[in-house]
C-alpha cells in the first residue's frame, strides 16, 4: 500500500480567534514496505500529520491518495481505510477496555464483520506475533505490565490485518528493556511481513537504529527527509530546531577531533563498534 500526501494543510479551530496552522504544505510519498521514522520537537505537527493517514483528521486543503485513490473522493470507504492503516496512539494501553486480553484483541476483527471463529483465529495470530501466548488470554489487561499492555494494544490493531502500522510514541514511559522489546517486535513485523511501519518518536537512537528513512517536522513543515545517516550528518540544523543527533554520533565526533580515523555517518552503537575496531586495527598496523 502506497500513501501519497500532496500539499497538505491543516488548521486547528479554523475561523476562530484560536486558529492555528498546524501543517503547512506537506508533500511526501510513503511506498509499500518502508520503515519511516518521524521526529520533531513537541508541538511540531507529528501527531497531527499521522492522524490524517487514516482519516481521523480531514485536511483543510491538499490531498491524500492511497494506492492512487484520493481518500477525500466522494463515497470513499473510510472504514476500510482504517482497517488497512492501523493507528496506535501514545499510551496505547488506554485503548484497552475489555475484561480480558483475548476478548480485547478480538474486538477489532469482530467489528470488521468477521465470524467469531475467524476473529478468534486473527486474535490468536496477533497475540503470538507480539509475544503474548495463551497464558495471557483470560488475564485482565489492567493486570499486565506496561510493556505487556503495549503489546496487547498493538495486537488489537494487528488482528485487523493492517498493511500500514502507524505508532505515535509507542515506547513512552517504558523502561529500557520494555522499549527494546517493543521496537524489536516492530522491526520483526517489518522484516518478516513486509509491513509498512511509521514510527513517531522523540528518541533519535530508536529511529537511527530501526528506520530506513527519517522525516523531520518543524513548525508544521518538512525540514528534512532522508536516510538516517543523511539526517544526522546535519547535526547543527537538527540542534537548531530543538533536537539532537544520537549520542553515539557525538562520541564519534569527539574521537575524530582527537585524531581517530572513524567514519562520519555513524548513527548506531553497532556501527560505532565496527568503526572503533577498524580504527584500533589501523593504529596497530601503523605501529608495525
């Protein structure tokens, strides 16, 4: 599923004294199967943008096309769109409401009109995909840990078999292990199912590690749109809008300033490890 956004504008409280232009002339294309990171400071327009992707918000002007068809065309099936573009809000555990986890995960596919048997099959597959086995089926979602609640909420979206999964700060408030577990799970869905993942995040380390592409939003406009190394190579511009490159990038810059021969486009710990080992090897060879 491809998504094309063309000259998108959105105004909150249009025509009132509280009018705010939240999105300004946004144009971009998200092809099928990409892992996209969206970053920007608080209030930059990230969440507003992703809520347009499945029609929760309607653009003030501009267009959104899914597989070439405008979602604003007369008679467009918004219900079908919301099944194909699943949106997981920040603190998704607030989306949990049933008496047990399995019933909660079944809600989406049942609402799609599936039979009980088919809905339960979808729910089981979705729970397996997020690492919740049968022992969690009859547990109240409110008895789960923070990370498990996130998994259950994501399973509820996956059970509707979306082609695109949009997540707004899905790791907010989690401990490091819980965060890594959620992100590794999303990476697995991307790799194993070819699912398009759109991740809104404040963590530069997370988007650097997992995303194929990073879109930087600033004051409602696209500031950058590039691969992670391309975005974080422009660290001064990133810092000017209240963001920062991954911490490892600054460490590598300090090493270069002290004479180490390391690459400039390092954004993850794994890349840094390789560069440091190469630099150490070169030092040893020069001694010989």
